[in-house]
């Protein structure tokens, strides 16, 4: 398989990932992931969560990262300043 063919296969795989799947399709996709060497325990744990739970987990991680950045800035003020504002495309307040 050429690299360009491999990239196309990966692109198609991820394009399909946004579509709703039946349980049979989900199992087939999981078998594909397993063939690629993906740790399915992580995938199954993520799939067991609702989209709202997954989003909350990501937001919690983001809050931790932001606090770590602020702590770094306090400890090392001469480093590049941390801007405590989301870029416009990520600003959740503008969506309301």
C-alpha cells in the first residue's frame, strides 16, 4: 500500500466516524481499530459516556490546563505571557 493510499483510507475512516452507526457497524469499526493496534478499553470507556459527559470531561481538563498555565506564568513571569481569553472561534460566551 502506498502512503497516499494509506492516507486516503485513514481520511475515509475518520469521515465515517461522524455518522451514526448501528451496533453491528460499531462492532465492525471497533474490530478495524483493534487491527490498527488501538487499545479498545480506552475507546469502550469513552463510548460508555454520553456526549455531555465527554464534553464535561474535556472542559474539566481544559480548566486544569488553564490553571497550570496561570501558575507557570506566576512562577516564571519573564516567559511568554498567557492570554486568559479564548480565541474568537473557541469563545463559548459568543455562542449564546
